[in-house]
C-alpha cells in the first residue's frame, strides 16, 4: 500500500535547498557536509540513466570537471544489458574501451528524494580523442540544436507523460512473472478527482519533489484506464526539456521504490488497457527567444507562419523515416490502434485528437503537438527527429498538405508503421535520416532495432502456447 507520510524535500541536516545549483555552491556543500553524494548521469539508447555516485572526499580531492570514465558498451546494449556482437563502435575486437562522462554544470541540481545528494547530466566524449560521441542520445539532440542556432532558430519544448501505477513493488511483480498485477485503481479515472485521491499521497510527493528539484510540474490527472495517470511538465528550452523528461521518469521510479509501489511507462502494458502516450509540444523561436516564429499575426486565417507550415510539412513527410526514434520498441507499435486515443495516420489538424499532429495554442503559445510517441520514448531521440525533419522542411520549403477536418482515423494518407519490422524498413530506405544524422548514427540505431527484433522473433510467447499447444 502507499505510504501516507510525505516529508518535505530536504538536503542535509536541518537545511532546505531546492532546484538547480552552481558548481561553486556544490563545492561549498561538499565541504560543509550538506551534500555527500554526487551522481554523474548520462542517458543510454533505451532512455535510462547510467552513471556513477562520487563521494564528497573524491570530489574535493580531484578535478571533477574532467568527469568520469565508463565502458563504452553502455551505448551498445539491449534492455537486459546484454552486449550483442556486431556494433561497430564497441566490440571485443576494439576491447570495449572507455568513454568519458563530462559534467554539464548547467544541469546540476539537488535530488530532494535522496539524502544529501545532487545529480549532474553529462556529455559523452571519447576518452582518447576528447571528441564528442555522435551516437549518444543527448549529443544527437545537442547537434541538431547547434545546427538550428546557425540558422537563427531555437526551440521551446515540453513533454506529457502517461503511466500506470501498481500497489505492489517492482520486485513482487517480477517474482509473479508480470502476471496478475495489482493496479492502483479499479475504474476509468480520466479526469476523475475522486479516483485520483486514492493515490494522491504519491502523486503529491512527485509534484512537490519535482518542484524542489527545479523541475516544475504543471498538472497531474487521471487517465483513461484503471491506475493510469498523466503528468505534464512545464515547457523550456529543448535540451532542458529533454533532460527534465529523463529526470522525471527516473525520479518517479526512485520514489516508487521508496514507497513500496511501482509504475510502468510501457506504451502498451496490456492489450486490453489504454496505451500510455508521451506527447511532445514544440514551438520555433529566434535565438534570443523573443519571438515565436510559428506565429504570424498578419495571417488572419490560422496565424500559422510560412516557417511553421514548412516545418510541419517536413515533420509529416519524414515521420515514417524517423519512426525508430518516435516508437523505439516492439511494444511501442501495439499502442497504435484505430480510435484508441493513439493516432494511426500521419495527418495534422487544429485541436483534433484523432490526428498524429495537432496545432494548439494562440499567439506566442502557438505550437505543434505530436501525439505519436508513447511514454516509452527516449526524448533526446524523438526531439532530434522532430527538429531534424522540421528544419529540413524549412530548408526545402516543403508545401504543407491539407488539414484534416473530421475523423483522421478514416483518412487515406500515409500511416505510422504498424510494427518494428516496418519501421526498420522505413529507416533502411530513408535518405533523409542518413543525411541529417550521419552514416555512423544511421547504422548504430538500425543495428539496435534489428537486434531487438531478432531477439523477440526467437521467443515463444504465452499467447502462442495458449493458442497452439493442444490444437496446433
């Protein structure tokens, strides 16, 4: 059951502090003993935080600006941390060498739900050459943002994440082989305040701790299935928004462990349940962040600027190409079902939830919402795909197709791939992916997807046994 006590977020002994802090403040806190643990973190291909915990003594005695070494196999594993042979950048022939996680001190923050702890996100470099490693998810996004800046653009983005909560631990669910899991709810709780109250102690803890970590939550609400909830994060600069997305998912899981409950961000945890989405909001700004370049006050029809129209045209044109970044796993594609609240067609419209892309907001808040990603998405990769395809649309001055009016599920237009198989083929056939991401990244993520598909293909499922055991 959920613990009802909710302690105020604190750091150290009798001392409250929250949000982002400077490196100078960190050194003071390490010296005084208010902080004794520094987490150096980086994101792997699957969207998980990896890294090390450094002690106060080590940090005070060494130049931690240099970061920490880690084995490069961490960017070439599957979910179970196996090391499939065949990756070009990391293998036994090359000896599985070191890369370096170098702190980005602008991301340093207190972790309120951990005692005397701070976390900093890292950029990843080759330990021998000092060169940025192109295939690392955060580096991929950073590279697209640098390209955008050269063109005079910046981005504001935000994520909405849905998830399921269970009244039992991750360990107990694992021991039951993920069968008969106890959902933290017993009826559809979409916007239902009463059902939400049952789990409010935990959700309130999330909101408070995230705010204390400098990661503000705008709102939380019940979603359209038992035990399903949604939390919306405040918008920010693209890299910050992606960092916040990753920190949010990691933090919820840590708080769930502490409270004896569990959560899942699987896109489709059960074929009878509503899928969990990971909607992304995006708007294009000048580099000073003074003007939303999607908004055109003189266009009295819909206020969409030509830049917005071409950006959206690029996103629409290359959604299938970048599907591996929007829907990265086998399970991701089981969420795409007609009239399921997840889109199936690559179409756009104003405030229409049947479309893959929805235009929302007014004036400076005018923005694009993509409803395609599930909650299992790696934000660095999905953000990269949106920005890369959109900028290419502007560069090529692509024309925007007609808006969808009515039920987008019934349209005869290009569809989101229905399986990882199809997404792999779209990636293979794409020229744009290789052009904007480079050959090395193209091959790396293609191999990861193919390896995942091959592993799944070799497994006999419970569904197969039930269907074929006696009558097959």
